[in-house]
C-alpha cells in the first residue's frame, strides 16, 4: 500500500472505517505553528453527515493529538492525530460479506490482500479515511489564509442541476468566498441548491444515489510554484484528488473544452500594470508548464454516484464463485458532493503546502518572506 502523500510536507494515513480509530502523521511542519482548533472543528463540521441527504452514521470526529503539538503549537517533530470511530455497525456487513458490492473495492482488495482485508464499511478504502485528511489540511489552510491564499470549492452541478459559477469580478468573488465559508451545502445560488437537495432526497427515497461536479478555485498562490516534470501542479493535484473515493475525472481551466479551440483562442495573453504580470484570460488555470503563473488555479472534478445503493444488483458470491443478487443494507450517503467539497479543498491544500515548502522552505510556514518577495 502507498499511504504517504507529499515529499517535504508528508501525510501518512492509517486506519479503517470500522476500526477503533483513524488518523494520520504529518511531517514537515515548522515549529511554532499555532493549531487553530476552532477552525479545525469548523472544517470537520463541513464534512460531517447531516440531515436526510447523508448517511445516518453520525460521528463526533473529535481530533486528538498524540504527538508533535504542545501548548497549542507545533514542536517541529511529526504530528500524529487520531479520530475515534464511535458509531460503527459491523453487523450490517456480516450479512453480505461474501457478496462483492458493485462499484466498491471489495473484489480488487480481496485479490490484492488475499482475503485478509478488513472489508467492514469499506475498510481502508472507505471515505471515512478522508476525515483525518481534513483535520491535517486545516492547519495548512489556516496558514494559507494568513498569507493571502484562499482555496474554495462549490458544487458546480448535482444530478443535472447547475450552480452559477465564480465571478471574475474581485469584489463579487470575495463576497462569494465569504458566502461559501459558512455553508454546509456549498452552492452560490440557493435556488439551485434547493433543487439539488430535492434531487438527492428523491434518489434516497428510491434507494439510489446521484453524483455531480465540484469546482475549486485557488487564489493568491504566487508564480513559480511547481516541480516539473512529474511533480507539476496539475499532476500532483490530480494524483491527490483521485485518491478521494468516487472521483473519476479532473480538468484544469478550459479542460476538455480545449479540444474545440484553436491555439490563438486557447492561449492566455500576458499584460502588465508596470509592477505585476497577469494574463487577460485564464484558460490554462493559472498554470504554465506545470508551474503557477500567479493567476487563480481553477479545477473541476467529476464525482460518481455513491456505489452503495439499496436497489438489488447483480454480483458474485466470492466464496462459492456463483452468480448472485445483492441488496445492500446499512447506512449510506445518497450523495457525497456536499461532504466532499471540503475534502477537495483539503487535498489541494496538502499538495500546495508540499510544493510551496519545496520552493520556499519552512519560511512560509513561519511567516517569513515568500519565494517571490
């Protein structure tokens, strides 16, 4: 298994959905970084299950630091944090443990780990493992905010209902940032959000699920971040985001729309105000040659419908090697988009923290001069 993300700032993930606890170890944090517990709890709250459109598994997700933090500040040594699993119901899985759940990692994990995997709740492959990633990333997101960098995600579409997009006007965009920061259901248009909510509720009543698209904008990141060839900004963010269960596609800027454009239309012309260089358009999502150019980094991911649905599905009994029908029981999300938005923010933050530290060292974490200063 490969459970380590990053090169200089690393996060090592551990635990299973129904194990006693989940957590991670963060290395590469400077000494003296204040842990903003209020902000961490607010980030964790965005990921928690709520209402009728989420799983009935409700975890408090209290973060416990085991090492690397003393009197509210990092010590410079590895930070270990854990989150206890307090609301497991493994009996739901014992009834169908021999049946491969379509869309899940049951079959591939069984082949790879020779039947020794913990399949309860998806085990190590569960979306439950994103909780410690959100906790870890909150430290860096808080640091970024203090240095003028913002990462924000909204539900661009869900079940065919589209949200409005981010504004190019800096003032309006700032208002949109503030609007989304206080929302559990991250949409810019409340009417669109209501229609999405209704679609999710309808799918839940039918025992089914829906998916959609998440759009992320990162502002304030300076030019010069990224380590080509293989550690370009796009490749590292894509590498991280594809680790989110259910993410099946990603595009940056104009993305697949480039297929319909000419080079003269796709290029972003450079302009200057005499002090800084900008681009007139941002088709390339603030990235040239895998390196940030100072413009906003814009990306979108496709999140497939949650594979745990209650409708009968064709499968195989792995023990008897016979065709069978499975009807899943237990507590499952009819849609994960509203919970995954903060996860997408978090993984982008972890990648950028690593890339910025590679470029600027620990100085940016300590509040000292940036690489571009």
